[in-house]
C-alpha cells in the first residue's frame, strides 16, 4: 500500500527498476470529489487508461483507499492506476484533465507525496 510521506512499498519495487523513474497513482473516478455513477466512472477510467497508453506510460491497476481525517468522514475506495514513466508535468495535466483534486506521486523507491492540483 502506498502511503503519503513514506517510501514506495517493497511490493512495488519490481515495477520501478530504475531509481530515477517517476511514478504516479491516479484515478479518473468521481471528478471534483463528486460521486458519479459506476458507469460514468468506468468510462472515464477507460479514457484515462487510453490517454496514459497514448503517452507510452506503463500502467498497473490498483485501488485507492482514503483514510478519514475527522471522525465525521468516511473511508472511500476507488479503482486507481499506478503509472510509470510519465514526468510530473504530464501526470499533473492528466489529473487536471480528469478533474481530480490530487494524485500521489514519487520517484524511484523514494517518498510518496500528495500532489494537490486545485
């Protein structure tokens, strides 16, 4: 599990063979943090996957799991994509294109950071 502020987990080291490789964890689900229908979310995720492949990125499916900050918030889950080989500018552009407030990114086996896009 990728955690903000911690190194990339050992289970993903095999995907990131070069310690200079940029990576990101991104989704197209629930744009602008507004719940969308499952059908719409799946369609948007397919569009994101196509855009990533057009740019030559390597992609591995995963699930993003949010953690409550306040007692009144709920945890959430949504399909996400572990993306390798795109620079941070390209990842940010895709995040904005798919109306995401944030994504997670890092380099090599380094620290995962939350990139806020709004």
